C-alpha cells in the first residue's frame, strides 16, 4: 500500500493517513486480516511524527476498520463492510463540503431529505 500525505495541505496529516487507509480498503488494495505498516515505520516513510500515525490508527480503530493490538500491530478487521465504509467516506466528504459552504447540521439534513424525496 502506497501512502502519501501533503504536508502543505490544510487537512491534518492524521486525517490524510486515515483517508489513505480507507481508500486502500475500498479499492481492494488491503483486505480483512492484512497488517498495516507499523506506526514507527509508516511515520518514518512519510516523514511525520509517530503520534500522528498513532492518532490516525486510533481513528480507524474507533471507526471499526482495524484492530490495534500491542505487539501485533494494526490489522484490518475481518468483519469490516466495504459498502458501509464507502458510504461513511462519502458522508465525510459531503459534511466537509457542506461545512465549507457554511451549512449547519439541520441544513445538511434538509439537503439529504430533499435528495431522497426526488
């Protein structure tokens, strides 16, 4: 899995790392049971702080995409649903764009309701 981050982007590096892993999963580059690079190795390879990678991995764990085990590392969970992961990623993109445009949560929900009623 090739991982790239843009150090000059306004998107936090940890979010970029998590998005890279989600994308690799959705494209089928990684799957259930696959190990992710160790946090230390990944941090060195993309020139970020170790804690940035650990935060990204913690986010992915909290989302249910990976398991984190001391001594075993980060492993893609067997029960992860690619369809749900894809929809979650699309929702993240929608929310980010809606916030950029100044919409609040109620306005976002209105847009979704309007879209589903068509």
